[in-house]
C-alpha cells in the first residue's frame, strides 16, 4: 500500500513538472516577437530515491522528477560586447546625420554655394582688369562682392540653426535618459524583492536588460550586478544607478563666454550631474556625437569667420592700395569706410581676432571682433550704394617698381583704363601668400603689413613670444599662408573626407552589431522548431504520467473495493 502511494506521488510530480514545461514553452512561443525577450528553459532533476523491501532485500526506487528552476537563456559575454560596440555605432550614426546637414549647407553642386560665389567674384576682378573704365564691369564686381557676403552670412545662419537643433535634441535625449535610469532603478527594486526567496525574476530582468541596451545608445556604460541581483551602472566615472539609488543628468543654464556661444551667436549648454553639480562629459554614444557635432559646426563658423576676416583686412588693404576712377586712394571694399581692420591672434586659445580700429568706439573690448561678429561686419561698403558708387572701385594700382626692383608710389596721371590693381586683387584668390612674397609683387606689400599680433596688438611669433626685431616679424593672415580659394577648398575637402570616413565607420559598426545581435539571438531567441518539439515532449510526458496515474487509481480501487468479497 505504501509503495502504491509513493508511485502516486511520483506520477503527480511528473504531471506537475511536465505542466510547468508546457507553461514555459507556451510563454516562449507567445513572446517570440517581444523585443528584448530571452528564451526560458526549465531545469528538471530526478528526486532522491527511497528504500523499498523486496523478496531479495532492500532496493532503491526512484521517486520521480522535480522542476528546480526556470532560467533565461542569456549570453553575458554577448551582452557585454553589444554594450561596448553599440555606443560607437550610435555615435557614427548621429555624426553622419550632422555631416549630411553640413554638406547640404555647403552644397556647391548648384549656383547657390559659397564656392560658386567666390568663383564669380574672382572672375569679375579678372574682367575688370581689362575693362577698368567700364561702369557695368565695375558694378558687377560690387554685386558679386555683395552676393559673396550674403552667402557667407546665410551659411553661418544655417550653422547656428543646426547648433540650436542639436541642443534641442540633446535636451530631449537627456530627458529620455532620465526616464530610463528611473525605470532601471525601479526594476532593481522589484527584482531584489522577487528573488529574495531564491526564484528568478526572468521577465523583469529581460525588461531591465532592454533598458540597459537602450541606455547604451546614448553613452558608454559599464554594468555590474551585486549579490542581490541589482545592477550598478557607471559612465565616465559617474555612478548613474546603484541598486535603489541613481543620479540625475540635467542640462545646465545657458553658458555664454568668449570660447562658448558668444562667438557663435548661440546659447551653449553643458550636461551636469544634479547631485554633485559637476559637468558630465560622455565618452561615446549619441550624447558625445551631439556635443562633437556642435564643436564641428562651430569650426565651420570659425572658418567662415577667418575667410571674412581676410576680406576685411588683407583684401581691403589691397583695395586701398589702388586709385579709383577719380584718382582718389581706394577705400574699404568691405566694412565701414573709415575703419582699419587688423588681424590678431591669441596663441593660448587658438582664436583668430579682427581688430576694428574705430575712433568712434569708446571701449577697447568692443573693437576686438571674433566669430560671428566678424561675419556680421562683412558687408560691402555703403559708399558703393551712392549714385555712381562704382567709381569708388580702386582698379588702378598706386605702386610701381623702380629699376632697383623696389616698389614705390605711382602717380595717378588720369590712368582710368589701368586695371593693374584689379589684377592684384584677383591674385589673392588663387596665389598663395608665399608665392606672392617670393615674386615680390605689389600685393606682397599688403602681406608684409599683415604682421602676426596678439590681442593687444604686440608683434608675436606663432608661439606667442613677443618680437622686437622687425626683421623677424611673422607675416600671417587668418587663413595662414593660403589663398582665398585654396583655404575654402581645403575646408570643403576636410568636410568631405570626414563625412566619408564617418559613413564608412558607421557601416563597419553596423556589420559588427549585426554579428553580435545574431550571436545574442542564437542564445536568447525563440526557435519555433525547438519549442514545438518541447511542446510535444512535455505533452507526451504529461499524458503518460496521467495514464500511469489512472492505472494506479484502478489498482487502488480494486484493492480497496474488491479484495475480500470472494465467497460472500
């Protein structure tokens, strides 16, 4: 009788274990398309055998099966690889979008780009050199000069809008990160509570891991798990989540200073840790890509600023070296007519400045322009808007070489058809500073006026050391030693190379992420064939145990109700 009841217990265990197997299989099948779900498996083990008496002595008889646990199929190393590679992929993906926008701003495939404007402006000076007294040619120079400044200012405005857009996205993403960190903290709490008795909170762990994966889109993270099952997440030396506590990332108040937004006409922001008020610097992911994109956009504003600074200083100086149609000395082509513009440099920050020698300005700091303030000053001199204002265009040179090769002043003498200074103006577009200095042309005199100076106007070398010996002066412009076209084309080549390499890196990382994801799916993904096989196996086991239980039930019924009735 005792053996019969033991057999009943064995079959009950079998039914319950196979039922649990069917439940687990059904859970897998219904979640096959759920994002972040990890396939679950039931771990079965034989129960301890017990001694039974027989005609030949005691024997050990098995007592059935028991379900020890339901575990997730998860590859911890694949998770680590994914979270290491995913931030880099997201970085290049975000950076690629920024480069696409930059290429749109500087698109010269149509006639609306800066390069086409430079080409047309250059060509008008070439034409003017042979038709210096022609009013139409002179007016065309002024109009093309105005178009160039408009194009530069429009591109700058587009870059500012792009920077503002990046900050808007950054604000949104910081909010999303804050939500993710809060959810991870709550899941930590729930998982610890559920697992305190030794069970596994598999579904909660899946949802927490999915949040961690999403967090790795935004920044680089390292994840560790404590003895109670709670995650600790660190990034850039900051603990973002630690069990039931977490940090809060916030955007700072607007930052405005010489090396931040004030030079770019935008309001800058930092990412901060609210609890410690320290600046958080992401090392990878979307956040770093946003901040790097902003820095990249500012570099192109700086380059447009350098180009504008050259036009206001060296280009103006060359124009002032000529005569207009009435024999008067040339005036500023760009900027205000009564102001002298001088290039200056700060070796500590690497910033290029333009000193506006304006007698009407009271404060010295108002005379030192940088960034967008230089670009804003790039306006064609309003004198050219006067009636017959094209006569002010200084196409005639005021310099000539004597037999000794020295450049000396050349009298006007009614040389209305002389377009020599227009030739010198056009050479600034395509001939480098070094070549002009070596050839000892008249525009070399302009370059020799462009002495490298610090913010206070003192002559310095490239390292910022003061120079007192005039024979050792460093001749420099905002564009170093490049011509106008060479400088702009060099900037655009840099843009093209960076955009291409970013796309290449993104594609390469996509392939790596695909491989890692396939690796994860091979372990964690639900295989329909495998689950259907398990379903049949557990169903058969459940049915077999049930039939055995029925057979035992019939035996007990016979034993209890039918034994001892013979002979009644």
